[in-house]
C-alpha cells in the first residue's frame, strides 16, 4: 500500500492515491540520474559511485517527526536482517535529505544517530546539486508537497539494481523483511561478484538460494532441506545403480 505522512492525507486525497501509486510505479525501469551529494563528513560523492551492487534508496526530511522516523527505524531493522542473510557487502544503502534548507550534513548525521542507525555502509546524504535532486525525485516517482508541518510525501524505499536502474518500490512505514530481502536476493544472485574462486562463488549462491524467512524469529535461516533432498536423491540413484550392477552380474553368471 502507498502510505503518506499523516499531514498529507488531504493532499493525497486531492491527488488520488491510485495516481500517486501509478506515479511511483512508473519509475520502475528508469535509470537514476548521477546527482551530486555530500556525506555526513562533507565528502562529495555522486550516485554513480554506488553502481556495481544493489542500492536501497530512501528520501526523508530531517525535521519530520513521524513517518520518516518510523520508516527509518523499520528500514534499519530490515537492513540488519538482509545483511545477515545476504552478506554485509552485498548491497548499499543511502538516505537522502530532500529539504535542502535544513538537511545539512550535520542534520543528516544527527538524524542517523537519533534513529539508532550505526551501519557504516549506510550513507546519509545532503544535496549539493538542486537540479539533480529534483531530477532524482522525479525519476523515482517521489511525490512531495510543502505543508504546514514541512512536507507531505510518499513513504517509499526504492531498490536500484547494480546498473543504476529502478527495480522495485517498497511502500509504507513498516517494512516486512521478505519485502526487502526477496527482491534483493534476485539482484544479488544476478550480480557478478569479486572473483573468489569456484568454491567461493558456489558457496555464495548456495547461501542465497537456501535462506528462508523465519517469521517467529524475524530473521533468515539456512534451509538444509535442499541438501537433505539432494542426498536422498543421490542415495536412491546409487541404490538403483548397485542393484542394476548386481542383476547384470547375476544374469551373466546364469548364462
């Protein structure tokens, strides 16, 4: 479901929730622009630097007291689960402050600390390229509108593939682990990784394929049932081969 900040219900109703959803979904398949930003240390970077692995991209304004806060905490929880399941370096995360008048590097740093985000691979970015930021938000189908409380906007996390193309939109303040991990798995499986040898590549793919979500524990676990099934199949085939060999020898002796 497409969710909006609470103050934006009336504005969203005027625009139409279905129209906003269509606007956001239309972004799938688009290449994101190479806009310029600075991180919380003031180091300049461009979105093209994230290419080579999947990217989770969220947009917030730091003075938001409700929806952005809840969604960021929820995203942090699910990112932890995803990194445990897929590997710590398998994807990148970036949160961009879109209120340029307020969302300075210091404000973004304080925002991350306030919401308990300690992931060193998660970038909190401030825009240095106003036109590029606008192009990015338009490309992502990110609806925003000034309001008395700051901004009304869509609550979405955009999953971008390793080539910089929008792959999936994930909506709402509360994100379920499967909503994020399953599409990430498909991207990570399809992404060429650093060459760590045949067994390293095989082990990584087995790990990705054989992880299943444990709703009770809210985490992904390694599923051994695939190997049990393979072993059972090998034993059955082996037994058949042995039986055939015995039968062939018996028939030859009888002849």
